[in-house]
C-alpha cells in the first residue's frame, strides 16, 4: 500500500490531536482511501517535553528547516502559528513542490496572496480548512458546494472564546472580567487573550471568508475592528430586555454594484434567530447567496479534536491529490483584482444606542431633536430609572439609518454637557 509521508511542524494541542487521529484511524483510512499516512519527521521546540500523544522520539527534531527540506516528505503540516517564521517555512515547502496543510489564519490573512501564487508556480497546493471555524467545513463549502453562487452576505460567530464570554454574561449575569477568567481556566482563552477579545482573530477569519466569497484578496486592514473588551453587562441586559443577544460578528456584504464591506463588531441579533442561539464556545456562519438563499453552518470552532478534524480532512485530501498528481488543478480561488469598498455613506442599519443622561427636565427632548436633525428616526425609547442615581441610561432603538448619519449625530451628542460618557452604539441585525 502506498505511503504518504508527513512532515509535521509543531506538536502542541492541535498537532497532538492530529497524531492521535492518524494513529486511531489508520486502518479506516487505508480501507477508505487506499493509502497510508506515515509521519516522517516532527519539528518541536523541545525534543524532551512531555507529549499528549504517542510518537516515536526518533522522529523529533528542533530543526524545522530540515522537515521542509526532507526529500522524503510529501506533505508539510504547519501547526506552529505566527506569521514570519511559519511563512518562511511554508514558502520553502511550496518552493520544494510539497503540499502544505495549515491552520494558521493569521498567516493566510496576511500573506495568502503570496503563498497561493507560490503554490501555483510550483504545481502544488495549500490547504487551510482549519484556519476558520474549527471543525465547520466552511472553506470547502464556499469553494465547492456554493461554487455556483454569488455570495452576497456572510455573518459569522467565528471566535469561541468571545462567544463563551458573551454567553456567560447573558445567561449567568457574570461581569466581563469574571467570564474572561472562567474562559481562561477552561482553556478557551490564552494567557494573553488580546487577539480574541479585541476582535483581531475574528477579523482575520472574516477577511479569509470574504476573499473566497468575492474572489478578490481582502485584508483585516480593510475593515474597522472592534472586539468585546469594553462590553458592559448593563448593555447585555438592556439588549436582553429588548429581545436581543449581543454577539461578536465578522460580517461580509456585497452590494449590487460589486462593492464589498467587511466589519468585525458586537451586534444585536434577535433572540429567536439561529445566531442568537449559538452558545458557549461554538461557532456558526450565516451565508446568503443568489441561488441558495440563506444557509447556516454550525459546530465546534476550537479545541484539540474539532481543529484536528479539519486538519485531518485537509491532510487526507492533500494525500489523495498527491497520489493522483492533481495538486495543481484546483479551480481558481482568487480571480479578481482588489474590489471597491462600500463607503460609510452607503452603509445603513438599525442601531442600538445607549446614552447616559443627567436626570433633569427637557434633556431627552434635546437629544431627540438632535437625532431628528440628522435623519435618525427612533423605533423605541426606554429609560432605566434608579432613584439613587442622577445619571441614567436612555436606550434607543432606531429605524434603519446610514452609519454616516449615526456617527455624525453621536459626535454631537458626546459633546453635550448633560451627557456623562461616550454613547454606546451597536448595529442591530434582524434576521
């Protein structure tokens, strides 16, 4: 039986899960696909460290370059993360004509254009299903199942850490700091959670999905990125009272003229929607296409087994194409030049607005007049009263209005003497 030899870069949580899966399913893999996966070499920082998988210590090396340069290695699996060193290793592997499997969303988002061009030049391929949404097969879905569609919208819960925190705040009334610590204790959040809670991880993922949907390379630099670091338990509860959940969404939109918009921000979604009911560390993406209409993908988005599952699937596909000699025959993923972007004047939404006002007569009338002057129509208004406080929150849900008009109004509101802090604004998605 033909052996496909694997060079593994990294042996952390996901890589250990992959090794365990290969060991467990060796016979099944052989029966289904007619080949055997054999690990040839593994690059690690410390060859003496304790492992969470069974591996022959003779395969371990601290020289990562020796793995990508090994002529016996057919496929390189990169699971070390980061952009610079990982990018150097993947580039070299592709130049050597090897197929590459990677779960590195930061690298794909930052240098995908360069790496996929390198793969094409060397008649090989780069597989990256595990880079977005863990076990959810969203990359293959966009590239294959929905290949005949013009995808006009994607709204995704793409970071399990953030979704776990927001779920804990909403359902257990925990503060952000308490929910974050709990996520850290459970292993959902890193010791430094900035990449997750500041929205960068979600931005990288939605830029990849947007690139696949639009056929043009998009970057996290092409969007405004907001995370959940400053989310207030008050806003979580005010939204709940109004029948909404707050979710961190990565969003892609395509308008009729072919211009695109990317965003990463907290968004109110109706409690009876499918997105609102994605709880804990799970991920989901809602897609809209001209032929398929709305579709939803849902599943575990992080962790050893879900991510290893996606890596394993890519590895099997890469091995099969390697045997058939078809690695360089994939349909074009990127086929357009840089797109035009939808301007702020063209973006519109319903909005949730919280303003902290001094509790005195006629104050809100001035706010209403100011909003009306900028074309902001109020769908509902509620004031949360507290006899002990002189500054009270006023919650406004607007009708659809341009983001530009909303931001102009907010800038004026923030300067008013009877407004005690910067207003809070979130878009509302009614789906």
